[in-house]
C-alpha cells in the first residue's frame, strides 16, 4: 500500500548503518513513524527529508503497519532557522511540543497547520512572541486551555502582584488569593493575554516570564518536559 501525504518531520533517529527512523506529523494521519533508508550517506537524494523542520509531500510504502519513505517533494525547509540559534531552538520547541502532545496516529490537522505557520513566523519575525502564541493554541487544542481574561474569582485584570493556579489554568489577583496558587506578576499576565488576543506583546521581561510559566504548565499537564523550550528560555 502506498500513502502520499503532506508532513512535517518532527524527529529523526539513527538506525542501522545508513538509515534513519523519522517521526512525521502527517496531514489526515497524525503522527506516524517511517524508515528512510540510506539517508545518512553523503550523496543520499532524500537527505533533506530527514532534516529538522522539513515540510514536504512524502510518499510512503506501508506494510503491516510499518512505513518506508519512497520519495519526497519539499514544500519548505525553513532554512533561516539554521542561521540563528535562538530561532533554531524556538522552532525545535514547536516540533518537540507536537511530538509530546500527539499520540501515534491521532489526527490533528489544525495543530499541523499551526505548527507550519509558526515556523514561518519564527523565520520572519519575533520568535518569542510567535512561540508563545503557538504554545497557547497547542495547549488549548490538547484540552489544557489557559485562561487570561482576568482574575478567575473577581474578573479584574491583574495589577501588580498576582497568582497562577496550575490546576485551574488561570490567574488570581492579589485581592483574591487561592490555596495552591503560585506567584505570577502583572507582566506575565499581560503578555499571555496579549498573545491570546493576537495583540502586540508588551515590552520588558514579560515574554521570558510567560515562557517559563507555559513550560511549567505544559510539564504539569502532560507529565513531559520540553527540553528545547528550556534551552530557548536559557538563551533569551
């Protein structure tokens, strides 16, 4: 059986002497695994198909639930991501989050489209703002919506000191303390609220603080650590 699909290459692992095992995020199929044979040879024609950030039309041969890459036609390799270490790790975090959120074979074309558009945005603009918006949408798609309209109790926007509930996925103002919450300031709240509304992000250190909160929220909800996200936060 032959399968043709647009897919984003999420992860590649060395296999045998010259092969790689690819984790692909495929339109209409979700996450699947495929062997790419001979791709570690210097002159391999499909070397591009096993590179990070490759978005291509893959042709796969399937047998007994296993796939082998027959050919691929590149849509976009997002090459600017390799020229800037910050953009590289921000984009790597996108791939890692997709890989961690998706069970094998679970279809999520909305998340795939969001990931591809996010890679485009990281190439062209502010990678921190683009990554924050992606993480919010990816968490929401997985059922872990983060609420940023205002204090979960009184509804007022945070001003100054506030708190965040990792259990409830939202903020409380200083006048409405909640047991089990952790400190979270106004800059974090305003950055996340602006990102969720598609507005320009405030200046200052709010982006780094927001990314730290999102990293911890992701880890607590999924039980997984996104190492690329941690490395990106360390760099900025």
